[in-house]
């Protein structure tokens, strides 16, 4: 979400102010762009609301756009009579209690990251005419230097002729990394030439490390923390995105742009990004055995996998930053009057 906001601000016309937590990683980049920023502790209860209300009173915006669940609540309280548009990037169900229903009914409009997220909002009681679907924008990354592939594979001990599976994303439960680890264990029963790098950080690290040790695949399965995405994709033979819940899957588009064969779950908005059997292989969320079979199919059918990857590379163009920026501006105009 922070990445998308930054891309929007880099390219959108008009005047924009950003209220965000004082320790937000996005802060230095916004300052470099010259975007006016206002520190607000969104988890600070009444203190956060009071500070945001002062910012709104001083800036006098025509519209308040909330980027997170905490910002959603506080924006509704601080905006007064101004329109509030909420960005929704996850496909978690909307809470059914009266307070949650009232919160979702109060926003002027929603920008959903996928049709799947839009469907979740409608199921939660949000009228269809208050939802605009705007997919994330992901332009091709600048290609890393020619030595990146060899350098990354040497770092993780991947011999020539062996397969490297890469996953990018926070190590949190809904990203489903445990099912990828399970799939790697299934594969390891038959062949020991498949390696994996699960790049990211999060609350599931210890649990994943325990599973990797339990299943005896530690020598070929790595949790290095954050790694430069472009370099890692340059070294990858397969990209795997095993989410059990997913708004859209920005990392999947990055892999598509890089021409890496994709294996992913069919969670949330992922089927809107990857056409199954044409641009990649999709499996049922949470099914480690099915995931292992799909990964083996890519390893064993390399030529066909690369054909799908080329189709995916061409298809990824529809998720451009320009389209995201224009779609967002159109939604703000539509809901802001």
C-alpha cells in the first residue's frame, strides 16, 4: 500500500498532503518528493484523532483518502462534512458487528484493489455504486546488472542446473508461506535439486524456521529477510505466491514483468492477475500437495513454463502505474464530487 501511494504521488496532478505515523518507512521518500507530510499516530486513539482533525482543519482538503483500516476510522471522525474515500487492499471479510457496519456505511466511497475485494465489500453491505476497482500499478523494474543471477545463486548455494524457487512478501499468516514450505518438503522426498528463497520479514519467521527444520529442508530453503526484488527475480527459475488471502498480488506482477514462470494460489484477486494455464499455474489456496505438483510441473516442463511466462510478461502491461494513477484520480473525482 505504501508503495502504491508513493507511485501515485510521484505522478498525480494536483496538491496532496499526507498524514502518516511518525515512524512510517514512507516518510523519507515523501520528503524527497517535497510532499507536505503531517505526523499522526493513527493507533493513538483520541490523541491521533485530535491531531488528524487539526491537520484537516489547517489544510482544508476537498477530500480525505484513508489508506489503512486505522486511517479509515480516524478519517471518518476527523473529516467533518468532507467526503472520505477508503482504499481497500485486502480480501478479509468486513466485520458483521453494528460498529463495523456503521463504519463501512459512513465512507463516501471505496477504491478496491481488485474485483475480488470489491465483492467482499459488497458482501459486507457496501453498495456497488460506492466501489471503484483500481488495480495496483507495477511498471517493469530496471533490469539488474548482468552478474545478479550468478551472485544471488552463489549467495544461497544454488549449483548450476538446480532450480531456484523465489517468494516475495511479508512472513505473515495470510501469505501462506507454510504451504510453500510443505510443498518444498514434498518435492524433497523425490529430488534434491530444488532450492527456495522466501524473502521478507514478519511474525511467522520462527514458525517457518521450525517447520523447515522439522521437515529437514534447511540446507535448500532460506529465509534471508528482505532482499532486492529485481536481483532475486533475476536469479529465479520459478516465482511462487502461496497466499490464502490476497487483495491482488503486486509481487506476482513484478515476477510477470521479469519473465519468471509463476505458480500461485487462486486466492482473492490473483486470478485477475494470472490467467491459469495461459500465464501461469494456479492451485487451491492452502493445498501444499497441489502446490508441490505445480512446482514440479514447471521444473519438468521448462519450455512450456517459459511460454506461459512470456504471455504473462505481455499481460502484465495492463497493470501500469499510469492506469493506477488515472483510475485513482477518477475515483476521487467520482466520490468527491
